[in-house]
C-alpha cells in the first residue's frame, strides 16, 4: 500500500531524528595535549592500554632532562579517560634505566611491562616493569641476542616475557647492525629464540609479537622475505610454536595485488585467522588490510587503502570491537590529510571499509602512528597522535595528544 502524505512526513521526521541521534552520538575528544617537559612528548608506535578508567602509554621524549639534546628520555604516563588529567608514572634516565620507549605497554593485573629502544647498560634498549609506583629494569639488551626493541611484548603464565629486537643477531650485507631477533626475557637474562637472517629466506626487522592461548607466538618483519620491494624485501609473517619451532608463514609480494611493510597483527582465536595492515602496497600503493588463515597459510588482501576520501598508510595493528568488526588508523588521508579512524565490517562479499572519522589536525593533534585501545563496556576507542597540540619551544609542531573517540 502506498504511503499517505502524512505517513511520509512522519517517516521523514523519524529518519531525521535517527540521523541526528547517530550524528550526536559520534564524538571525538582530545583528552590531553603533551607540553614537552616532564609530562612527556611524542607518543609514537605505542598503542594505549586501557584499564579501570585510565589509559596508559609511553612517549619517546620528555619525562625529564637528558637524552636527545636535553629533550628528555621518555616517559610512562596515565590519563584519566573521563577528566583528561595526566600523571607521569616514570621518567626514563637513559643509563642504566632506558630511553626512547616506543612499544605499547602490557598490563598484567596492574603491573605494566614494556621495553625501550635505547638506553640501558649497553645503550641499546631494556625490558622493564612498572608496579606499585616504581619502575625496574628487568634486562638490558645488546649484541648478538638482539638490540633496539620497538614492538609490543607477550607474557606467559610462568612470567616469561617475549619480545622482538629490531637489530642485533645475524649480520649480513643488508643488515649491518643485524637483522633482529625474537627473544625471551626471564630471570634477569635474555635468550634469542630466533635470529633473523634477512631475505630471501627470512625476514628482517621484526616489529612485535602476539601470543595465542596455546603458547604460539606470531609476528611480522617489516622487511626481508622472498620478494623485493624497493630493494629491501616486502616483509613476512612468522610463527614460533609453543615448542620453539620457527616458521615463515607468508612472504609479502608487494605491487598492486599484495601489501608490503607489515606493521602488526591481531588474532581471531575462534576462527584461527590473523589480521594486520601493511603501510604500502595494494591497488593504490597506499597500504592494505589483510587476513592470514592459520589452517592454510592463505593470505588475502581484504582492503586496499587510498581511494577518494580514504585514509592512506596504515601503520598500526588492528583491534576488534565487541561486534567482531576491525578498527584502525591511517597516518595520512581524510578530509584534512592528517589521518583517519576506520572500521572494517565483514560482509558476504568480503569486508567493507568505512572512514568513521577524519582527524582534525592542528591543536587537536595529527598523524596517528599507533593503534587504538578499546573499552568494550562503553564502546569508546582511545589513541594517540604523535604531533599537534599546542606549540612549545621543545615542540614547534606540537608534542602530540591523547584522544577518545565514540562512534
């Protein structure tokens, strides 16, 4: 039956109200803008950790004096997710403490674990923990066992920590400082579980780990592998089984049909599928989102970034929401060309990408190089922007910000 004129008017009002509610519910809030002093500056690759109404993270500079011509060695911070009030939990001091933390924090029952890319006994990084208001260096890295860790770590039930070092290990013609390692940190000592050999048989430059419930470790290397991309290798996905066996699961091929420069992973534990992003490659050579079926080692590009109005250059791991959709950030693109927040929804034909928010830039912050933290209770996402915010003497382009996004 055709709608009457009155019914059409009422339907139009209802649709308009629903659109208004939807538009009103979406919000972007800058929670905190770093000042570049003791409070920290420039959150980099580290996704935030959310717990108990606070977000926890690290900055590569600030936190005190010393390092980087007096700009500070970095800091551990927490920000109230409601009020935006920030508190510095620890300011790094280089030696023997650590400097330049880039990786996200691992929260285990209120104890925070992380690593620094520099500082420590050898000046090439540390593994540390923060608990009960104090930071303690667990191990210092360096040499053949691995150096300069920059990626997230994993922990087993026995308290052993697992991480990746960007350099160290095997020295080759393409890896003058070593191709990197996967290491285990336990009882005050580090042991290399795998030393990367570089292409074409292996990867180079690992960027962090995730661990499944069975004890298997998964990660990516940004370079190396069987295929050349810009002369340096396109990167790989690898596994170290719970028994310690290492395996290359996939070699990225680059070009327009595949990605290259993979940046991190998330696991769908029910279906045993890994998901991740590559900074480059794909249809527009502006990055991809991909899946890797662990049963078959079959990789699939589920989305190519870089179309009209889209984000470009995703550089962070994805995160699942409570509905099984994937969320992430791009460090460029969007209406202001300073990055986006996007969602990938599974559909019958594959996956559909939607840019949920184009970052505003300027005083609100710009360039998200880290991923998102998700609170499944409120549905809020939290993240950092590496630049932007108020300009200071130490930060002529802004020291970076912490934000909250509600879709």
